[in-house]
């Protein structure tokens, strides 16, 4: 994985998104929790799964 800390990058993106009040506009507390969890899962899938695909193709 070339020493890249993908978990840290994903967490930073989620934190910055959560700081943005527009992200939560018109959401209930339950919707906010679900939205953050879904955002994390989606980012993790895109970043980590796709980075593994690229690593495997270079071998």
C-alpha cells in the first residue's frame, strides 16, 4: 500500500464534512448518524478497495 494511511485520510474527510453545517441541513439526529456512517463506508470502499485493485495490477 506504499505506506499511505488510507484510514487517516478517510477520517479527515469525514471530520471536515461533519464540520460543514450544510451537510446536516434539515436532518434529524438519526439521519445525521446514518449519513456519517454511510459517508464513511462509501469513502472507505472507494479508497481502500480501489487502492487494493491498483496494487494488485502492479504486481
